[in-house]
C-alpha cells in the first residue's frame, strides 16, 4: 500500500447519491485534518459491475474537485481498463493508469492510514465544494439546439407593467425546471417586475440528453443536502447552512451523521453562553430611548399645533332664516385653500347639503354685495387668519341677521383728505407690533392695502415705506429683541426709531432673512440663439450686466418699468415680438439662485400678454462677457418649444397620445432702457428633475417622452441639431416643465459656433451610438441608429 491517508469504500449499482456525497465529504474532512507528516490523502473508490454511469460521473467529479479545490489524491478501481478509459485521461490533471486503477498523486510524502466518515467535515470546505459542484459537472454538458433563435420582443407581458423593457434574448441551459431546457426567454428589466416571456413550448423530457438530466438531479441533491446536513465538529450542534436556531443540547439526534463507513463520532458537549452580570443592564438604554421618543413626539405635536394655528380661519354661516350666524374655527389641511366638504363639523351643520353661497364682493356706492353659489367640494381661496362669510342657497340679505356688523370688518374707511394723516410708522413700538404682526400673513397687495387701512386707519399707505418697516419688524422678531421693545411701552426706550437705530448697528452678516423660495435652477447656463435676429443690419452690442444696475438700494425691492419681448415663428424663421409699451413690475433684489454665469431673482407683476394679474417670473441675469448675452437664451428655448409642439402633434396624429408628458416653458426678454436686459420665465414651484438623473424613475412617462424628443429633434433637423440633458421642474400633481437643456449642432448650423457647451459633430455621433429607441421612437417611425 502506498504511503498516505486512505479512505476506502466500494460503490456498486445500489449505492445512492447521498451516500456518495458523504464519502466525498469524508475525504475532504480527512484531508483538512492531515498533519505535517502526512500531507497527502487518497480516496479509493472500488467500482463493481454492473457499471453505473451516475456513480462514474461522481467519481469523475471527485478527481476534478482534487484539481480545483483540495489537492486530494484519488484512486478509482474498476473491473477492466476499458471502464477507466471511459473517463478520459485528458480531463484529469497529473493522472496515471496502473492496470485497473487510476491514480492522481499530488504528493509522495509518508503518512498514516485512517478511515473516517462524514462526521468531521469543515463547513467552509463544504461551501467551496457545493459552489464548485454545478460548475464542474456542467463543463461537458451539450448545448441546446432543438429550437431556432426567435425574433426578440420588446413589450413586457405583465398587465401591471406593459412597458418595452424586456431584456436580451437568452437560451436556457441550466433551468430550475427541467422542461425549460433549450427554450429561449426574455426577462423584464423594470424594477420590481417579475415578467418572463418564453418564446418556445416546453421541451419534452425524452428530448433532453441524459447528461443534462443527471446534472439537474445532482443540483437538486445538493440543494437538499445544504438544508439537511449537520456539522460534526466537536462542541458544535448547528447546521452548516443556514445557521440553526436550536438551543444547546448534549443529546441532539440530528447531530449524528449518516455514514457508509465505520467511524468514531466525537461526543457533543453542552455549549455555554456569556451572560450579563445584571439582568437590568439594558434598562438605562431603554429609558433613554423612551425619553427621546417622548421628546420627538412633543416637538412634532408643537410643530403641528403651530401649523394648525397658522392655517386657522373663521367661517360665519347663516344656516337658518332670521337667526344669528353659526361661527366656526376651521383648520385648513391645504394652506390658503378652504374646501367646505373636508370639514365634518361644517357638513353636519348644513345637513350634508351639496351647495352653499359664498361672499365674493363687498358692497360699494355703485354695486351691492355679491354672493356666489357653489358646490361644497369647490375650493375657496382663503389666506391664513381670514374670515369667510357663507349662507344657505337662496337666502336674502334681509334673512341674514347681523350681516351689516359682519360686513363692517371688511369695509375700509378711507381717511379724509382734509384731515392731516398721522405719520407712518407710529411713534412707539407697542403701537406698531400688533398691526404688523397680524399683517404678516398677507402677500397680495390689495389684501395688504385693506388690512393696513384697518390696523392703521389714520396713516397713509405708501407701499415702499410699509415694506421697509415690515422688514425691520421681521428682523427684530428673528433676533428675539421684539418683546423687549414692546415691554418698554410708551417710554423713550420704546420708540420705534430706537429699534431701527439698533438694527442698523448690527453687522452685515446679521440681516433680515433672505428670500427662500423653492425655485429649481437648471444646472447648465443659458445658451445662445439658434438663429440670428431678423430685420437687423448688424448684431447689437451686448448689454451691460444687470448686477451693477440694481445694486446700492437699501430696500429689498424696487419698481421697474419694463418692456416684454419674445420670439415667434415667422416666414423667415424666428422673429421678435414685443408689447410695444412698458409696464410696472416689482423687482426683488434677493438672490434666489446665484452662480458664476447667472443670477436668478424674482419679478412680480401683471402678465402683459396673458392678462393675468400678479404673475411671478423667474428673472435670469447673465454675467458672461462678449456675445453670450440674454437674447441668446430666449431664442434657443423658443426654438426648442416649437420643436416640442411638433413632437406632441406627431404623437397625437400617429400614436393617438393627446396628453403631454412635458411642456417647454415660454421664454421672454424683459428690457428697461438700453442697459438692462434679462431672460424671464414663469415661476414654477416643484422638484428638480433631470432627464439624465435618478429622478427620472419617479416620472417614467416624461423620461421616455424626453428621450424620444431628442431623437425627434435629430431626425427633424437631418442630424444638424440635438437637444439633450433637459433640466425641468416637476410640479404637483404630475406636470413636468422644461426650463433649460443642452444644445449640440454640427458645422452646417450657421449659429452652431455660438452655442455654449456645444459638442459639435462628436456629441452628435456619441448620441447615435448610445441612444436606445423606446416605444415612442418606434411609434413615430423614427429610424433607429
């Protein structure tokens, strides 16, 4: 007998697969426990007729495992050399034949003989063995060739998905269900979608090769073995994979392994665990957790109470003819908007009626009070701390007891011109505080003017003066010095002028809070126009930056007279249009967004073309020198908007999609004299949205539409122009507005050299290589690249 550690067993036709697996594990455990003097292991398998192909395949796997994992020397004994030749010496590294035995000898050192069972296998070694088993067994499996390669499909078959997100066409070679072998399939790539599409019928088992079926049986055997085997190491009662949840026990029946050879199993002793010295060791941590939760809950309750108080409004309802009105204090869940049907106490009072009358116009010398009937589900504009008058339908003013008293809260008394007005601000802080505090919730100029007449009836309203002193009031409130001056009362220390002087002495860094509105600024700067301006002999010089022209004013805002200009499509391309007259607008100096290339501020006023009142615009002042000036962004975005209109028209006529998944905001120019010119767009409040970012997954329809729109622009301009990397604002409930994009153009575009960030033909070629057409591209008939 050759030197080494031997494990000898006999395999015949009655030997089961699980028994052979135990033999393999015994050999690996034996090899892992070898000493330095006995450094090589021999696994001797004696094969007896009749020859069993499955067991021979297992023997072949043992010899391959020797090469890939452990270096165990293997000896297979057969009844004739022909049976050993069936294995193929080319598949076994370092092998040699000796009659009817095949040896693989990695070492030749002396050792000792030992017989062992599977009781002592190492879990780590077992994991490596199971990981290598299917790979080694699948090396010589035949490839399926029973079905022809079909045409790939794009649409997912799942009803809840239905998107064109099926992945690449794949041939099933190692199925989890044996009848799927040789079938072509595609899997949906949409997140969370389990969609599969099988192109072929199930494969009958009689058409599946025997080697494939054997490999499938081995894989199932390995899966069952992972869950059922128990570790046999000393003092271990856990299963190898996954870890057992059993408690320690000295009499664990499952720890006795199945063995086909005589073996000595180590006694399993009771396990011990570390215990804390005190049973209440975790009590301080638990108490701290409870206190922290209570504190967080109190903060949340206080914040909710403050919000409810801020959104509270008073509703006066005449519910019965000739009786006094019913008064409600209601809290709006949506600030600034009251929906009567959302309040249970109100609906119970009107017996769940479906209509109500709301006061919409106050009486004057030329017209009476006006009531408007509406559905209870219709929202009503209602600023915070406001009063709303309602009555039952078809009531008359005579039926509403006390209506004159209620209307007196709204009627503004204009001071007489013959009586001199009192100076605003009032002399003492205590007289100013209450009125300014109550007026802090009003933002509309008409509401402010009416409230000013109520709280300061003897003073003349001057808009700039009021806003300047309201800023002082808010700054004092923020610095927590307001109450100090109120407590001074009508003394010299409580004069309003003393507060203003103290605020002026503060450092510049401690100023009134900056305007913080949820404006979303595009990541890329505004670009140059797509066409030169028509009807002009020469391009005008770029205007001076607006940054210097608006600095130096102590107020937060000023009134500017501006003229609106914009571009429209004409017979010869883009043509300029203007309102022809200047309108007055409020220009806010506070920067909403600021960068090295542009600054974004706000301007509020009436829209000259739409006729809407108090419209807010986002004003973008460009800081770049040379020809990169404001008219460039206006013309380029108008060209993008016109192409978007053609894109949506094509979707409506060819596909039948009438709903727009995105809109390009109109872009205007506001000019004032010869030195002030800015780009203006309608102010939109929402969430930042980029067609190339992760936010695209939150709005897949707009994402697909913008990808198809880029392809449409490239196709419509014959490969000369391309709009990509759209920067948008995603507003509620579900509308996407494009405010900027990146434009690339080839050398054939006459203005391509003016486009900021233009990648030229290189960017166009990269788009044709990387673009993947979606269902909208296909529906529009766009030629794929």
